[in-house]
């Protein structure tokens, strides 16, 4: 595995809109960047208004928060929808979002959330605790096929909901319009962190039922922006949500995401001033040139990402059902060389969780790069000549 250490993207100052671009440049990484478009004002005191163009190489498969789990769509979903909790952008620090406050019982089994009043969905209806109850039930419904549903298996009634033998999560109750109670079957130290993930976003039942399987292409949430156009393979347009619960946010009036853009072509367009932000980063072949150009000193954004890149080994298929083979594969990969090939924009990962996440073990050394040791393990496992 390797962990993204720095993500270099590049933005272009367009004269009178430069202050908005500087706000955009204050973000860290793509997901955090999109999340910061309505974030705290920078020292340059950016003015409200304006539109920016962001390029992506790939189109989005879906903007349904309970289904989307791609690197590219995660940040877009984050500004269309809100959750009970949220992360301070670029960090592992928690803050409240749709929840105004919360209490946890001494035994860690009951979480009681007081919701913000006056929060509206993009269709104009006020959000209530019953909507959060519906949203969590939908996440646990097997028909939704939520890839992150298992994160919430500590909620009372989760197994029955996932099996389809219960209409929803017995442990989630809308006490009144602005009070939500969640009961767990066992303590979960990371539960509040999980409630900051997209999978627990508030969605309006009437819109989900209206669009059915196509809700992911007609998303309706409570977030800072609302989607107004999606032409597959071309562009997605977000407009400012005038009813957003944080006063004065977002600052931007519009964000246009142009998809299907090769990063090298996108860089050329950015240099011509046709786009504002290349979300896929500076292409490795041009990185040194762009970095060393003094004209780009204030245009290159660098910062840490809470992200781990990895290769998955199927432990149920031979030869990876043998732990010695799995160790050998780890020991045979020169992670430092891979990082050099991407201009040093990462650091070796020795465990799945990045340092800022709860559960990361700072003292764990991981597997060393040891080709001879890898060969010895393969021979011991019965593969002295390797395998296909």
C-alpha cells in the first residue's frame, strides 16, 4: 500500500475572480476542496459570487450518497448532502453538521441527537428527525446495496434490516421532529466518525421514491449546492443553495464540473484560462516542469490527504489463501520506487488506516521491502518458481 501524502493541483487566477480562486485553493485534496467551497473565508476575504470550472477525467457513476463510493464522486456528494456529523476538511477532527448537539449514554449504547431547526431539502421542505430515520433505514435496506452498510452493524436491528426481515432499523427512533435516538447493541468507539460518512446523508423520501433507481442522477439533499444539470460524459452543474443552513455560505454561485477531460488536456486548458481547477492533479509527466516554474508558485496546491491506495488480495482464492504468499507479495513490492515514479506525492503505508484516522497504530512497522525474504516465503509455501 501507499498513502497519498501530497496532492498537487493547479488553479488559474482569472482577474476579478482571483479572490474566489484563492478560497478554492485553501482546500486540501479534491474531496476537501469541494467541501471548502463554502468554508471559512481566507485572509484575502473572498467576495461572494462567481462561477468556477473544475475538470475530472472520469464521469460520475452516481451521486446517491448511499451508493457512491468512488474517489471522484465522494466530494461532490459531500456538498449536495449533509450528515449528522462531519469532518473538519483535511483532518480527522469531528464537528457537528445536521446535529446541533448530541449526548452519549455512559455505557456508550445510546446516542441522542438534537437536530438543527430550519434545515431545508433542495425541494424546499424542512428536514426532520423522521427523514434521518428514513435515511438510515434506506442505508441498511439490502435493496439499496450500500457499500458501506456494514460499518453500521452495531445499530440495534441491523441484521434484521439487512436480511430484509424488518422494515428498518429498530434501534433508530425519531423521538420528535428534532430529536433522533440511535441505540447500539455494543459500544462502537468510531460510531460518531461513521455518522460523518456520506452513507448516512439525509435524503427526502418523496424524492427517492419519485426517481427510484435514478435518484443518483437526480440527487436532492440539504447541502450547500444543488445539482441543476447533468449531461453524461460532458458536465455536471451545481448551483448555490439559497436555503443552506449556514448563513452566507456557500460563497460561489455556481460550480461546473467538466468530465471526460484527460488531465494533460485539462492542464493545457487551465494554462489558457479556460478552466479554474484540475481535480485530477498535475500529470506526473509535467509535474517537475510545473513545480519548478516560478510563475506557478502561488498556483500549486499541496496538502495531506486522508487516503490510502492499495491492492486487494482475495484470501479465498489460491495461492492467496496462504498467509505466507500474502506476506511475500507485500515484501516483494518496492513502495519507495513507486512513490518516486509519482514524483514523491505519497508515503509508504504500512496499514489500511491513514495517520489522522482513529485506530492508526503509530508504532506498527509493517512489512519491509525484502525480495530475498519474499522468495524464501514463496518457496516455503510451495512456489519456489513463483506463480501466474
